[in-house]
C-alpha cells in the first residue's frame, strides 16, 4: 500500500480578514497533477485564478464555448445570503460562485433545477444536495422539491432506473434523510407531520419488496450509480441488478430507518420508534457482516450473483463515506477506511478499480458531490491529508472549469470525455458550499440545537467570519480562528459556553470559536493510479462435463467458483467438472496485483429443475409474440389475471429456487418506470415479491427469467401463486404489466 507524499503548507495572513488576503504565492496543496494556491489552481499550462471575490478566470480552453465560459462574475445580488470573510481569496471566490449558481438553480416554481443541462427535480440529486447544504440555504424551496417527488399514493418517487425504476433501483429513501435534515434546520412540526406518513408508507412497501431475508440486506441498484454496465458486469440482467446488495444503497436504508425511528419518537409512537430502530440496526449489522473486507480495511461495493452471492471487492466512495457519517462503521474502522480506500490524484473515484472498456461517467470518474461526502467522512475520521485531498479536488475542478460541473474523468481530470455532464450542477455546488459551512465553520444541526464541530486543516489556518447565517428565529455572525479539530473556547455574545446554540434562540447574536491549534496525527491516504480491472471471462459448457472460457489478457490464473465459493485455482482456460457436477459455476480471472481481478463470469448452472407452462392454469393470451416455450403465455396486468395459481408436485425434499420466464417490452432497460411487480405465495404463505423488469422498447419477444426466491419444499403437492397486492404498485401506477410464460423450480441442494 502506497501513501501520499503531498506537499501541504501553512499560510500566514498578511493583514486583516475581509480587506486583504494571504500571499498569492502561498502553496496550500500540491500533487503530481496540480497545485492549489491561496488565489488559484495551476495544472500544467492551465490556471484558474480568483481575481477578486466576485471574479474568477480560467484559461483551461482557448475558446469560450457553451460548456466553458472562461470566467465567472455574479449574475445575482448575493447580499441576502451569508457573507464570508476569509484569508483565502480562491476559497472566497468559489464560495460566492457556488452561491450565485445556487440562486441560478431556483426555478420560477420555487424548486431547484438539477443542473443547467438537467431540468426538473430528481429525487436522489435534490436529496443529497439538501443534506449537504440546501436544507439550511433554501429550506422552503427544499420542501417544495421533496413534495414534488411524492406520488398520488403518498409514496416517495424513485426516478427512472434500470429495468423500469423501483424496485430495481431503491435509493429513493435518501428522500427521508433529506426530509429529516430540513426538520433539524427548521424545527417545523408541520413539516414533520407531513413527511412522517410518506416515509413510513415507503419504508413498509420496501420492507415487503426489497429486503433479503437470507442476508438481512436491502436489494437494489447502487445508489446514484444507475447506468448498468457502468458499474456491473455486462452479463447482469435487470433482475440480477435488483438482487444485488450494494453498500451505498444499504447505507441509505440504514439511515432512513433511523430517521423514521426518530420521527416516530417525536410523534409519540413508541412502538414504531423501537421497530424502525431495530430494523436500522439489523441492516447496519448485515452491512458489517457481509460487506466488510478485513484484508482491505474497507467495505466492498456489492454482493452479486444469481442463486449464490459473490462479493465484489471494489471500493465505493459514497457508500464508504455514508457508512462513516451515519455510524454504520464502528468508530475504530472510520480512520481505517479513509486511510485504506484507494484515491487518485484528481480525486476520489466513484469506485475502484475501474471497469475496462467502459467510457467515463460513473466508471473512471470523479464526482464533486461524492468527494464532498468523502471530505466530511475524512474529517470525522480525523484525517487531515484526506480532507485536503478532497477539498483540493473540488476546488481544482470548480476553478479550472469556472462552474460546478457534475463529473470529470478520473484519469485526465477533464470534464470532456464523460458520457454526459452539466454546469451549475446542484449537488456539486451544494458540496462546494458545505466546505465553508459544515467543514471550516463546523455548522451541524440536530433536532433541537445547532452544534459546532469545525475541522480546519493547518494549511487553511486563519480567521474566518460568516455574517448573517440564519438559524430558525435567530441570525448568527460566526467567527472561527485557528486550526485543528478541537475547540479551545466557544463564546456566544462574549460569554463562554459549550459549542451549541439552542433552537429557541431569537434575534441577532455573535458566535466566536477559538480552535485549539491541535496537531492531527498523520494518517495518509492510499494514493493509487487510475487503473482498470482485467476483463471478465465468458464461459460455456462443453461436452456436458467441462467448462471452458476465453483467455484473459494479464490474467495469471483463474478462480473456479461453485455455488459462490472458490473450489479451485487453475492456470488453464478449462475446468473438468466433478462427477457430482450439480451446481452453479463461475470463473474469475486473477491478475498479478491485488486490485485488478475481474468480475465473476455469468453463471453456468448444472441443475435439476422442473418447469410448468403458465397458460395451462390461466387464460392464454393471443400468440402475437414469439419465443414462448409452450403453446402460449399469459398477460398479467392490474386488471387482467391478477391471480395465477399453479399446482406443483415435489418428489424430493429440499431448497428450491422459484422464478418465472417473462417478457416486458414496455420500454428500454434504461428508461421509464414500468417494472411489473407481483407477490409470490407458496401454499398461501407470502414468500416475497417477483419482479419483471423492462427488457427493451416493444421487445415482447425478448424473454428472460425473473428474480428467484429460495423456498424449502417438502415431498407432495404445493401451490405456487402470483398475486397483485397494494404494495405491488410500481412507480408508473397505470401500467404494471408483463407476459408470463413458465414457472421454474430449481433444486439447489440434494
């Protein structure tokens, strides 16, 4: 493991704050790619320079274009917002630029535009932004945004995602965390009473739909990383992605459940308070049980597979950060995660290592909003080097591109080359503002008071003043002097006290914080080059007793997996199956280093299974679509065939996987929200939910298998049923339809 040797300097102010700034040649941070000075960023021949607190200029590109304006001056009067005084000109200018872009993001209908290129409100984007800074900068507008993302059944809306939105994607619950942040800022009982039933209904639907009983984890796509092959193996179908158990998504559910418990307590519902607190702890415990990698010292990105779970050992920066910030990671692991998880010179990668031959977007990318969460997690872990690395990454991109872009290429640091991008990006500017508010000034909210926990790296030592910061019925002028992460003295209106401000305070008040100038222990960061893993093998069955696969460049060996467990390591590109070959087989290509092993290949199943033609037990549909296996298929929708019952005869007792062959051509894999959902019953006992994601626009002849459920069956007669229940309403509501061809029972153990 290689740690950074960044150059970090301490800068002395030359005169009083608010009139003059630290010396322009004062170096704050430097690595092999760029240097951050008090008034500018330098990256080779390029410079992004603050000419004044309201003027930023960059020569990053020779010509101004739609994407690159070359300079920033404010469009709006910023006097209404908290005014910053700081000894660092670039910090001051980027703060003002982010304020200006925040105002620019407010739409005529008093909602927040996602980005200059992305109109409208998106659940995850606005929620992560609210948590970072919009809750206290724009509380009323933030309320409007969240309420815009509630459907007519009073549920949180999941935006479009893999296979038709929820439940393939399940990170909509970040809405709950954002709603709680607004409550902490405002203390509004009316707001609490409005959002509590929305969150509770959404949580209960999720509990019936996306909780995996075997692991205790929540299923669903990686939070915000919703471009399928940008983060998953190419072979994975939407149902495979639905069945994955991802770090970031599980962290969101842990905190949403904790928030719901807190809300229930405020509402006087002690039974619900205890229930949701218990559920939150159960998911958190499962994250630590199944996703923690002690040999690496950080969490894995996800579990994946079909009937058996495999751990993907990639790191995932947002998930790692949320695990720290929300208490999922025990206190002893926080510093370990920040010290060990790989970072690169242009910033914190979305995940690491990258996936080969996939263009930059989530893959091979840095997103400033993720770097912001990483920064706050690093501060909680007491890692000064990691905090400066994250701030430098955010400031570099904002100064050189003269806007808060959504993402940039990890390997080049350029915004050009990404698959899609936007200026004036809401969650990026929200993260930029949080550097001043949450990090340097240390402003944190709980439900009854304002807490102060500044983290000021020594290289940023000085005297900062934030004037006219609004908090409920009070306005605060906040001054922070010195550096470190410990407070030496805290004064409210000149009187020394604990570093809190009561939520009941009214009027205008002065807060002064004197830092202890404590030296932080050197922890370092795990600086790694931007690299990709090796390719994933494609395997096939040959002669009924041997699996073979293509030779993978840079592979030194291949791990053979049987039922999710390593059974052999070989150097050949074939493997002869044992006499007792029954099982699910996969292959992982292994490289010489510890980072770049491939994903596991698509499973090959040597199985015992039985299939039942669904049309034998329900009204057959017109056979205008091809590819069905029997003599027809059944169309299920909300008005037709809401219940299908199929009798099955079991000869041998054991564990069986139950799934359905289906088609859903209601839209593409990437768009819309028409994933079909049904409740699965075995002998009138609810066994989970079967989902039938979209497989392509009008692709009704593209057949695949639903997710599977593992059920223990005894010899004799049983009944397998699909039923449409209230919690099976999808995000579209109007269209909840699929074609069902076969029921399959696969015996998993002899």
